[in-house]
């Protein structure tokens, strides 16, 4: 848990303290960490940063071919703030894990569905740059998004510019709320749940379509059957994909996964046996010690 904060602690000090705590809890010692209030803001800031990098590279190339008197006339840069794509590490509707190399070739990795899960160690071992919400598996609220850059892969200038961007954001309340959550006795850093393949023959024929080992299960269902279900925090309907997602959440320290396949299977049987109604919910929220 986080050490108690001092009443005289500044916003900058609180932000740095949170950085150190998250670095320790989530094994991020080889990353520089930054905070933003949303994925949208993170995307815009990173786009602006990479735009400036591209401009600097173009200026260097231009300077090598033109006299000094013409260097104030730079060629047009075909980049605009906000053009970077956030590529989810996990394709949730399909229940599939993308390779991090594929994510990084297409844009910036959105690790919201893998950070603080049992895929976390793969993420931090392979990713160069990722962004993540902290409310999904870390359970640290929805006020902050974490941006992580592997220190050895980015220059001091790039990281310094991103820090300047961060300092311009109003994050004081969000930082304090996150630190308070870290101090709560019931908080644990990881969602350790995993779900393997599921096949049911009654009360309906049902075969999972998700990649085994994820903290959720996916099922392809006909639209008529999906229409009988009601979305909740644990049960998510994807009508455009004709898919049902069931989330599992078992709190722990991240060293040992907890297989909840049997529990999810039982919940599904109860769900469809009760006339295809989901009011009773799919409750998979347990806690284990660190």
C-alpha cells in the first residue's frame, strides 16, 4: 500500500510519489511514466510530440540541402495533432490478444485490457510505449490514464517534452484520489483471474470463442438470444459483433493466476436456465492476499 501523504505535499510531489508507487507495484522500473486525464488527451499529446519530432527530422534533412538563409521556409508536414491510432493490445469483442509488435507497427498500444492482468508481464517485457486506463484491472478509478515509455528507447528530449505537457494538465484531485485508493485495505494491484475454453450443452449449446487465459470469456450468439440479455459490469453485450463477454475479477498480488473457468460455466448455466435473464448478474469478484 502507499505511504500516507503529508498535508503539505505539493501536487508535483504527489504526482512523483504516485509514479514511484506504480513503478514498484507494476514492475515499471525500465519505463518513464506520465499521467493524463483520458485516453483522448494521451493520444493528442503523443501526436503533438511525434509531430514535433517529425518536424525536427525534416528540418535537419532540409538544412543539409539548402543554404542557411532559406532555413526559415520549411516544407509542409503532412501530420496533424490527433492522427496517431491507439491499437488495443486485446481485441475485446473477438477475445483475442494481438502481438505487441503488430500493435506498435500500427500505432500506440492501448494496454487497458492487459495492464494489471495476467498478461501484464508480457506487456512490460515487450512493449516500447503503451497507454492504459487504470480503472480496468488495476481498480484505481477512472480519473487517470498512464503513459509508459521504455526509457532506453526514447531520447531525454522526447521524455522531457512529454513531462512538460503533463505539467500543463490539471491532475491534482485525480492524483490524490488514486493515492487514497492505494491506501485502502481492500485494494490489491492485480486482477489474477483467467478463463479457459468453455463448452456447454445445456440449457443451451454454447462454445467460447475467446483466447484461453484471458480475464474474460467471449461467446458468439445469435442476435435473438443476445436480445434477451441485459448488459452489466460483468456481462457485456456486443450486438454489432453478435458477441457476449463475461468478465471475471479476482484480486491478488499478480504472482499466481486464479482459474475461474468452472465458476463462469456455472454462472452461464444459471443465466440461461433462468429464462435468459441477466438481472441476477454474473458475480465474479473475489479477493486473494498478496
